[in-house]
C-alpha cells in the first residue's frame, strides 16, 4: 500500500531564514499591491487578521513568543500599507524594510533564547520531581525491605542508554554499610517489581556510609551482542573487553597480573566467552597466547588455520598450540623455565621501572596460557600430573614476570580444577549462565548474593575481580564464524616475538613448535594425526616384526660361531657378561618385490611380517622415510591410519592395520585402484 502523503504546514525555520522569508513576502506583497492599486487599508486588515490568528495559535507558547509574533505581523502590515500608499520602489522604502528585518531577527533570537531557558527550567523541574519521587520510593523501600530507616537518596542518575538509573544512597548512623544492602539485592528487585532479566546491583560509594544502587529497568540481556568491529590494538596492561554491563558501559577483565577462572554449564556460552577472551588477548600487541586443549584443539583451530591456508597472513594469532599431553608438557616446562629465567634476565628493566614486576611490552611480551576444559589437565583424575603441577607452579611464580594463565572448566570444584589453590589464587573469576546457585557459590564464595536469575540467558555472565565486591552481571559478546577468522587475520601483523632471553631457555621445544611432525594433525583434518616422537628418532623398540626374522637370527648366530673379538684393552669378550658384548650389526635380506604391486606396498607388508598392525613410526623408520611422507603416500592409494591409538609392548601410538594393506594390494592387482606416480616410483631412485 503506497504511503499517504500530507502537506507539511509546519515552519521549520531558523530565526535568520524566517526573517528573510518575511521580508521577501512583505516586499513582494507591497509591489503587487502598488501595481494593482490595492487600498492600503487592505494591508492593515490582513495584518490584523494574521496577528490575531497567531495569537490564538500560540496560546501554549511563552508570552515573549506570542508578543513577538503579534508585533511582527503588525510591523509587516504597517510597512506594506505605507509602501503601497507611497511607493515600494524607493530606496527609503527598501531601507526601512531592511531595518525592520534586522530588528525582527534580533528579537527572534532573543525570544528563542528565552524559550530555551524556559524549556530547560521546566525539564529540570520535571527531572527534580521525578528524582524526588524515585528517591522517596527507594527510601521507603530500603526501610521496608532492609529494615534501614533514615537512609537518604542524595542523587539519582539516569543511564544514557535509558535502561535504568543509579541511586546514590547515604546510610544512617548505626554501622550499616553497602554490604547490608547487597544481601537484599534480590528482595529489593522483587519489591520494585522489575521486569524479568532486570535486577539490582549494590556497590560501595566514596565513603563507608555511602552506597551505589544500580537499577536496571529494561531487559537488555536477551538480545545478541556481536563482537565490536573496531579492532583497535590493545595492551595487556588494560582490561580486555568481554561484553557490556546492563547500563551499557564496558565490562572488562584485567589479565596482566591476575589468573582467571572461567566456568559455566554446557550451553551457557562458556566456549564462546573463552573465544572472546582469546580475542582480547590476541589484540594485545604485548601478549603471546599459548593454548592447551586436550580435546582435539578445537579452541585453537580458528586462530591458526588462516595462517596455514593464506599466504597474506604472516603469523598465527596464537603462538603455540598443545593438543596432546606430550606437547602440553613441553609447553608448561618451557613456560616454567622462562618464568625463572626472566627474574634474572630482566632485572635491569624492573630497576629502571622502579617496580618488582617486569614492564611487559612488545619487546618483552606477556605470555598467557589458556587452558580449555581444564578437567583433562588439572582434574583429580588427570593423566597429566606433571603438566598440572607445572601450571600450578606457574600460577604461583609467574605474576611478576609476565607469565599468566586462564583456566576454563565446567565447575569451580576440585573435581575439575584439581586443587583449591587454583581457585584461591584466581583473582579474576567469570561464570556464564548456570541453573544451580551452588555453582556460583563454588566460584565466588558462599557469601555471594548473586543468583542464576541475574544471568538468565546464554551469553549472560557474572564477573568479579575485586574481592571486596559482589560479582557484576554482563552480557558477553558473540564471536563465531567469519568474525572470528577475520579477527585472526587482522591481528596477524601485530603479533610480538618472544624476547631473546626467554627464547633461549625455551629451546627446541619452542622453536620447533610448528614442526610438521608435531602439528600435521592440526592441519590435515586428523587423517594422519599421531602423537609420535621426531621423525629422526630410531624405530621404536618392541614394534612390529622386522624383515625375515628367521633369516636374521641365522645371520646373527654366525657372529657367535666366530672367534671372540678382542676388547679395547686386549683379551677376549666375556660372553657371560651381556654388558661387555660388542655392538652387532644384524644383516638384512634384500627387499622382495611382489609382482603387480608397487614396491612401497610390498615393503610395508614385508616389514609388518606376521603382525596384524604396526605403528607409523616403526614403518617409516624401517623404510627410512618421514612419518608424514609415508602417510601422504598411503592416502594416495586410500589407506588410512587406524582411528585410535594402540599399544605394542607398552608403547601407545597410532598406526596401520595389515588387513588394510592387504586389501589395497588386492584392489591394485584387480585394477580397481590407479596407482599414482609418486607411489609407483617410490624406492626406484
């Protein structure tokens, strides 16, 4: 349906434009009247009618406005009548019109200023009346709900967002403090009959008998709050943004010195909020972010894949990723060495800063280790006790040297975090949406008066960094999908490098953190993911059977049939002492090729012997090739590693099944598999 149009008769004029329009209209009217020999009395009559009409129309305006409008009509009518009676074409007529216009403009400005002052005064009166009414209501409410008679509301400040207000309350003598009000926050919200999703927050004022009461009157927590598009670089020395308070102000967490513990039930927004924390950290130009995630590395992948997949991304947003227990042990051990080394290596920086803490900067960056699902690492039943002990020690000694930790788990219990010292030393605490009040008690202490009703929706949370206060509600930012990837790309160019002193003690564990044999499973969709030692390591002892074992035993036996070799100091070897035996090189048989099969498949079947499966490292070592190279060649003929690790003589790793190799061999012989050139040519150099 087309929009109905109406004529707009309102005069949206400034004083200057209105004066020009009036002067032009008067001049045109007088000139037309002079040419048409209109009697001058008609102009006086028209001016009288216009003045009367404006007097009636502006009955609600100020007296100054009504007198100004009436005077303008009278002056304009008088000038038109005079100019018709004489002549509107003379310089005298035009000059007199200009003088009248200047006078009209000046008085219009004066009247406008007077109207504005009157409006401001009326607004102040209205606000004062409203504040007085609100203050009186809350004074009565404090007496009724909290039993505190004599409290005075000395200030009421409306929030700029229009979603609530803040009360400045002066408590009476008698020893009452803001904490007495905080214990009744839920009851105060109920007494005020606030809408669902709204609440009351109580905090300290500038003195012991002053309190601030924040009252949310509009529910702003249900809406999704996207992560800001402004990606201005940050510093770890300032709080990093995590969302917005109910009043629209920024909610932030400081992680320069304080360990953080983030909890929340499944589906409550904990995982998203952890990525928001990561986002704030990677935006800090003086912070390196390390990840420990033993549940597949899902937290880390969005931050590192753009670097892997795109040539225009110079560095990964996250500096080190540990998704296995072995890699986590390397990371925490390196972090401990760094923390201890920095205490000595950067004494000059601390002395120059006049502080007992290292001044972190892009040259000496903070290291923040983010531990996701910390139950796997820190819990009572963890299989990674050394990693847990390292993290606990880092938490104890790392504050002053810029090595910090963010723990994330479902609950703040020892079942998840392992030790109560983790909670006690975690000064920054955040809980996302939960259903049970006990979960808030575990995290914030049993004196906490917050309730799940304060965070009713996924993405809502409570945070506390000042132990003297109660946790404060906030709405967390939403960061998923393309927004997260774009952020990882945007910060790649501002990632700092580890300082030389720290890199020296971190050693190969750090410099080799992106080596293919340690990270290939992160970038290859898990097809050949395995927790194996470096490719240069020897084939694992106790692995699969070697080539022609009976023939090798026969060849080795000939060594003992020969005269005993001489030892370095003379004399023969004492065969009764195994420690004195010389090194023996066991000869191997020549590779046997099976007709119709690529040499690679023949050799793998030969190396496996009678074993039903073998570790990748064993097979690669016997074929004198890298494990990832072997995995790539086998994938080319559709042979995949077993989905789970298996144990061979105490060693648990991933590998291949003989039945899979035999099956592909049959398909190759039957012509069902086309053998790629790189597989067909292997071993023929």
